[in-house]
């Protein structure tokens, strides 16, 4: 199973270690690949350097200067999360061409989309009982780094391995009228998603998550769930379909 962990769900160090322990325990039942982001950590490092943050359609605008900061921040998070999970190997996209990407271009700058995943590398590590922990910096055909949304990478990894994926975030799932808890959607089809994006009740950072979930299913993932990573025990419940929003084709 693939678990995407990142963003605001990682800000609390104690909670992060709790989730890391849950991920480690989950390995007794299933092989695991962890894909992580690190938006708050990137934000902090950019602020320290006087670099502003701007988002378009939920994606961070990444100048060449900002790209260096993104690599540094995610590299640190990558090693810390690998250590907390244990029996894990931290990887970035340039390791054995793990994430091959191409630039989206235009006003987003050094932001890319995934065009290839080295699934054999991930299978090799899983085969020796190691958990791959993947940071979301890809490499283009010219060997230049690209910032890739972590949800997008998680969906691509799930599709490449033909396994299910859980996107952990800082809300319970997809709401039709956020923050009304009664409007939480337990299931979301592609038609629902497109209508929600057009109507605006799916917006901001939730858009890449929903699109990544649908893309993962198209690529061959067995399931895709968007759930909260802000409390203990959520990973198992999400894997069992007992929490969050299950996205269906």
C-alpha cells in the first residue's frame, strides 16, 4: 500500500512520530511505500530567505532559487521521517531515476508532472523488507530538478505498483460544504469530482489530491482514499474503508 503523508499533518513532531509508529506497525500486514510532502517546512525555509510563496491551482510556484530551497527542506524531512519509521530508506527522485518528470512550464516555473516511476527499485527494497520513503523532487530528461506535488507522486507510485493509496491530510476527507461535518462525502466518483471542482466545493490543495486519486485509479491502483492524518489510528481505519473519502472511478 502507498501512504502519502505530508503538509500540515506533519507539523506536530509528536503526532508525526505517532503516525510513523503506526506506519511501522502496518508493515506486519502489508508492504508499504511512504510518499511525503513538506509544505510547512518549505514555507519556513523560504521565509527565512525572504522568498515569497505563491500558489496556482493548489501548486507552489517554484523559481530556480526556490527549487534549491525545496530540495534542501524535503531532503531533511525525508531523512527524519525514514528514521522515525525505522527499517526505511529515504529516497528522492534523482536516486536511480526514481521519479522521471517533465516541466509543466509557464507561470509555475520548476514544477513538474510525473512521466515515469522506477517501480523495480521500489520492489527491490520491499523485497528485502525495507520501506521506501519518497520525497517529491523529480528529475527531467536534462537532469534538472523539478518540484512535484506529493499527491501527484503518490498517485503515480500507486499506479506503477498496482496498489492502493491513502492520502493523509489535515481534514477528515472531501466536504461538499466545508466545514459542516455532515457534508463529508464517504465516496466520490469522477463525475462528482469534476462537478465539485467546477462548482468550487473542491478547491485549493484538495484539487491535486482528488485528481491524483483519480489518476492513480486510472493507472491501476486498487483503491484511493483521502483521510485525516491528524489523529492516531487513522491509517488502519482508512485502509479498511472506515474513515475518509473513498474515491472511485
